[in-house]
């Protein structure tokens, strides 16, 4: 293990809008702050081609540019960023080793063996979309494939799109997409929706939505030789600059396959919060989000005093960058207030 000599006031885990906003607030409050960037510095916005609903950008802004600019803002204020992933948070550091950890309230262990000591922690690890895990899928994110209709729906005006899923999110996003697309296929592997009644009503009588029941997506931009062939024999080439043109769908009752030409594919089969590393450390919801708000003085504090959380690793409803940034500001302020009270 590599023990760092620094004792931080706050260690912020995650470098998306929530983490970097919290970091900006903390470093401006003269707190010694470090951000651990994670395996995808910048978070989910890095794979968003254009962010059109973030205030202050009349023509929109590229997701990567928005996050790189925010990162630069934090660094210009004197903040520090470490590339790496966190393995664990230990709220009970040793008091007999003589290491710098004895002066901190938490030790943060990174996957590469580094150990950081800190007085407070802000977890802002976000959540990622569950994907179909099909060949070509990841390569075409931002080129016809998306995990967020609210983020990208406006780019499909008068286009034909499909959304995969049958829960609340899928229904809500299908309804949202009809504001732009000329036609929306809602593809569900069962013969009835799992969504609540209110969400089902949004889509059931919408003339722009066509239901494709008992069906799964089994291919992206399929070759003619893919149809009816075993998956091991299918050809999955992808030309540079390619975009989504069609999907291969399969009825799971009849095994019939067909190619469905579309301009956009939205995957709405759930999201996975990045909280595996704190299982058993802080209280989590059943779906994995961090529980906050039990202490009325600190809306963003987790079940462990001194550990705060913000953004999509907490929020399982809104999933918007601007809301994550707002959560990050709250977490930064809460951590600052809590640290003052500990002194």
C-alpha cells in the first residue's frame, strides 16, 4: 500500500457534474480538496454529443467540453485531481500505525494501492445506463444510440426511433420522444408493460407509438446474412463514421427475426448506480442508490456522519446534469458546515 502524506479536508469520489461542482464549492471555501476521477472522467456527459438543456449555452455545448471546462475551473482554483478508482472507504482508520491516516477520519483505498486520509468524503459516482451488450452498441452511442431520451430526443425531429423497455422510465421517455419523432416503436420482451398505470396511460393511446411485444433487440445495423443465423455466425463489422440505420429484432415466442429500419435507438432497461464499493459501508436503497437526508441538518449526508453523496448515485428519478450539479453544490456546502462543527 502507498500511504499519501496529505491529509485532506474532503475527498470527492467522481468527476461528473455533481463531483466537480462539490469540489469547486469546497476549494473556494479554502478546504484542501481532491477529486478522484474514476474510470470515466467527466461522467456520463462525456458520451453525450451535445448538451442542449444546460443553462448558459444558447447553442448547446458538447458534453466532453462542458466537463473539461468544469474540470479546468476546479484546477484553476487550486484543486487537485487523481486518476483512479476507489476500492473502499474505511471510516475507522488505525490509531497505532504512525501513518498520516491517524490524523484523518476516513481512509480511502484506491485500486492501485494508494491510501488517502480525509476528514470528510463526498461520493458522486453517478449511475450508468444498463445496455443491451450487443456488438456495435457502444460504438454507436452518440451516433444514433442513447440511454437518455430527455438528453437526446430533440436530435430526432421527424425521425423514426425505437425505445427498449417496459417500465416507468421507458413509458415516460417514449411519450417524451413523440414530441420530436414521427414514429416511436416501444419494444418490450413481454406482452404487457411493467410500468405504473399513470405511465402506461401516457403511451397506450398515443398514435405515434407502436408496440412491439414479446420482442428483443438482437442486433445493431445487421448484415443481410445475420437474419436467421446463429449469433456466432453473424457478421459485425462497423465502418468508421457509421451511424445507426437499423436493428435486428426477434420475437421470443415465435423466434421470427426481422430488420427494423430506424434512426435512433433509446435503451431504457434501467440504470446502475456506481455504489458497489460502498456496500456494507453506507446504507443503500434496494436498487443501489445511497440513502441520504436522515439528518435534517445535512440533506446530503449518508448514514455515516462525514460521508456525503450527490448526483445520480443518489437520485433515481430526475437523472439530469443540472440537478446533479445542484446536488453537488449542496453536498459541498454540507461538508463545509459539518467540518466547521467538528472543529
